[in-house]
C-alpha cells in the first residue's frame, strides 16, 4: 500500500502582461512548469498598483507561495502587498520573483539566471528541495507614505534619468537606447548639478550632495544587459543599507563615474563619490523637491526621506 503524497502547495502567480518579456505564450509555459510542484492560480495586473492589491488579497486567502512574473516594479508592488498590515516574514507567503522585465535586478541579486526558462527550472527545483531563506529589505518613509524596497532607492540625478526612461517607454522608443538617450537628454537640458541635499547616517556622520544619493539593499545597483553596475559592491541582503553620496557631479566627475562603472570596477572613482556600508538608517533632506525613484520606478519628487533597514523581512524560495 503506497503512502499518501502530500497535497501540493497553493501558488499564486501575479503576472504583468505589459512587462517587456512577458506574453501569453510565455506565461503558459511558466505555469506548466510550476505545476510540477504547485497548485497554480494566475491573476493578471491591469494597472499600476494592481499587483500590490492582488498580493495582499493572495496573502489573506492563504496562498503558501506567491510568484511575480514581470519586472522590478511588479516585484516591488507584490512585496509591499505581501507584507502589508504588519505581516512578518513568517506570516506572509513565500515569495518568488520570475524574471519578466528588462533588468530583473532583484531576481538576479537572489542568484536567479536572467534567462527566464533557466530561472523557472531553478525555481521549481528550489520549491521541491529547499527550505525558504529570509532576506532583508529597505523601508522608505516620507510625509506621504511608507514603502518597502528590494534593492535600491535614489534621490536626485539618477531618478531624473529614470523619469525620462519611463516616458520613452510610453512612446515606444527602442529599448536598448533608453538609458543612453535619457542621460544625454538630462545633461543637455539640466546639466548634472542638482539642489543641495543633506545626508545624515546612523553611524553619526553627516554628508552632503548636489548630485545624487543612491541607497542599496543589495548589489549590484542595476544591469546593462549582462553587465552588473556596482555603486556599492559590498551591499548585501545580510547587512544593513549601503549608500553612495555624490557630493558634486560636474561633467568631468560624471564622465569618470560612468567610465568606472562601465568597466566593471567595484564602485565609482573620485574624491566626490563617497560610500558608506551597513547602516541601520539614513535621512535625506533636500533644499528643494528632488526626483525620487524606488526599485527603478520614478515616484515623483520628495524633499525629506528616512530610509531604514528591515532585517529578515521576507522569505524567498530561491
């Protein structure tokens, strides 16, 4: 007499059909593979913020595993939905990001391949054989709201570039040229100098910037295709937050910084590029509202932000 096999876990796939690497055919292949280890339900997003709502509902409905299929914006929404209402890592479903966007920074920082088929194969194997692990997240708060982030937050010049990139995507421009076009447009229209920003650190230090401030929860900061771009190469899910402060970003400093990143060095060069490691909190105050990005999505302008590390915030199965 054969022993009864345990019922498969209930898995919810939250798919963004507008993501750059997501299609109906690809979704079907992903679901078929996941059904080897999960009882799969699929729900598709139809607007910004919808993934967060679906994730919150999925957690309330008792799904044991929630997977996102989309880019890093979808990942951010799903994570915020899973951990809404004060849920701890132990109380929330296990989370798995399936690469479906153009960069997939969080999924790749967890060790998943960029290739979606290889990633799904590894995810199925992990769900079958491994226990979930916990990773840290970041939390950012301002006068409007609090949000979690998975890999980075930025105030200043990099967020202005991201704002332009998003406008190009809406206009259907060539994906490969987005970032280069946005950087050149931003330099030509506004230069590289911004308003002054004060940076207060949990270490007791105080710094300042007129260029940009980037806070990381893991490394790398982003990818250009297969090339990792590192601002703070020591940033880790097992430590606090890391921050890069560009004290001054003139044209020559910008060129040196870009060159050092593109040749794969472990952070930008120059006396104006300062990094700080393993911080529990960071406070940013700008003299005038600055462009703000979270996990690679432009979220408007902010004057004051407080960013904190949230250790062991999320269970992941990869």
